[in-house]
C-alpha cells in the first residue's frame, strides 16, 4: 500500500499524539496519516486500508470507520494547511498545530467495498484564522464512495484545563 | 453499567449482524445495543462505555467513536421504530428491519470525558416509509456533549448483489 513519507501527524507534539484515529502513540489506534497529495497540488491525502473487522455487512466497510477517516483527515488537513501558512512543512521538525473537530458531515454515496485501500482527498478553506473547513472525497477502487465536510478549530492551549 | 434487556440488534438476521459498530457476531466490534428508553416514552437509547484506547487526547473521547455511536444508534433507532410500526417489539423473535446510513451529521458541543458511560438518546421521524431521520443527543455525566442527525434508509434486499 502507498505510504506517505511525511505526515502532519508525525509532527504533532507527543501530548497530542494519543488520538485513536491518528495518534502515533495510540497502540490500538488506526494510525491515520495525512500529507500533501503529490498528484494534486494543494490537496491533502490520507490513505487507509481498513482492518478485516471494519465491516458494515460482509463485503462492505462500516460507516463509523469512514466517519473516523473523514474526521482525522479533516483535522490533519487543517493542520498541514495552517502549518504551511506559518512557513513549515511536515518533516521540518517543527510542532504542527493541533485541531479539534467542531462538526462533521458525512454523505454515504454508495457502499464502500472491503479489501482495497481508501484514499481521502481533501480541500481546505480558511473560514477564520483559527477555523478551517475541509471538504473530503473518499475513493475506493477509483470511485468516490463517500464525501464529508469537517469544520476544524485550533485547539486552545487551555483545552485540557478548561474542560476538567 | 446499565444494560438494556432487549436491543433491536439482537433481532437482526445473522447475515446482517457483522457490523463493527453494532453487530453481535463481530468479535472485535463495539457491540452497540439500542432499545426503547424506559425513562422517556418513544425515545430510543444506546449506552456505551468507550474502551481506554478511544481517546482524542488524554481525558477526552475520540470524535470518530462518537460518530460511530451516533451512526449505529441512528440505524438501530430507525429499525426499532419501524419494527414497532410493523407490530413488533425487540425480543418478539421476529427479524428486525436493517437500515443503512445515507448521511450523518455530528456537532461536537463540548469535549466528552473519558471514564463514564455515554448515553445516546434518539427521536425518530418518518420522512418516507423507507427513510427515517434520527436526531440524537449524547450525554456524559448528565451533560449533552454531542448531537447528531442520521438519515437512515431501509437496506434493499438486493443491497449486496447490486453493489458487487
């Protein structure tokens, strides 16, 4: 399976790298990784091949897994976009900004087949300096199976303390 | 943790019981179970305590897991609603109708704490005899942390064959 050399999640600070979807330190997690799409300038990409248990019914992928892919692809895409705006690229060794999801919308256009890698391709728009909209298409076997929109917000420094 | 006696997923036909979110036959799955809420006539309920790995950052639950909860709670709520309309209740020993998700919207209102059971409470509306809208509020520690809307459609008998 195609693998990104540099993913933005590789540059999240350790304390923000425990996400079940995309945290590199979460042993049981999905380890979703988001980078720039080399084939489409300015687009972002996350490639993931679901595990055998991630089915809805035999032969087809579970919607919640697809929602998870769109969620972390959304926060990762917002992060890589803002990181570039700040003058950095994944792999530069500089901590990338960490986002949280404010809202998530997923449209299931057709059943997603098992046994193939899924490619989420995203486009990022800035709504506000700390708020970004990421529109994503998920491809399986070359067809768009699912689309999604994430509104992602920069995680405040006080996120953990404020919400205890 | 509170446990439902009768869940609609217990009455899905075996061939539709492999869902990662709510399939009783998926060994690695979440085993989400949806029933009527005895405290709120006509509302549906799914109770789930996330696993330790289901975090976003330490202390808080992953958004994709919350989306998964809303997804299966949505299809389960549509099923239990239509099952009652057809004259049956969970536990009657009659196969329940199986739904697929057409769309899913999730609003993350506040961070969801780890270590407590989550309660998804749903209200079902019929849009069309085969299409239902399920509006859900997820509670943690008595507060609404996430809301969601699922549009669920009766799975066609030919779903598997049509999509091969």
